[in-house]
């Protein structure tokens, strides 16, 4: 699919975040989600979590927020239509938020969130 406008993509990310159940969203702490076009070093990367997962935070304080980046161009390139785009954005957002709460790629795979 051709890349959609940055603003529309950001809205899809916001919608995905709004769809997170409140009991799970309440667990997120000191994390920001941003949209970028693509990772300059890994252009096929869909998203990345940068920070200290919640279970590993000890004597935690006075640090910048963790950062989740969702990459617009590779996600748009891998889908055929907007319905698939909405689903892939949702999966990518959930995947990166899972890293924030301490779930690794192996656990995500076992849970079906490839």
C-alpha cells in the first residue's frame, strides 16, 4: 500500500492506544509513543521499545520517559489496504507496549502476537 499521510497514521496509532483496556493501560508508566517514518539503520523495522521495562525498574526516578517508536513507512509497505494497516498498527503498538511491561519476543510469539 502507498504510505498514508503522517497525520492519518498518527491517528491510527492513537486509536490503537485508545483500544488498550484501561486495566492494562493503567500499568504503563513514564512512556511516550511517537511515530517516525523509518529507522535509518533498520528500514524494515516496524516498531521499537527503548527504555527500562517495568519489572527491571529498581531505584527508578529522575529519568526521561521510555520511548516507543512506531515506523510508518515499513508498516504501510507491508499491507495491502487500510483494514490491514489498522490491524498491523494495532499489533505493533501492542507488541511494543508488551516490551514496556516486561514481555519478551518469545512470550509474545507464544501468545500469538508475532
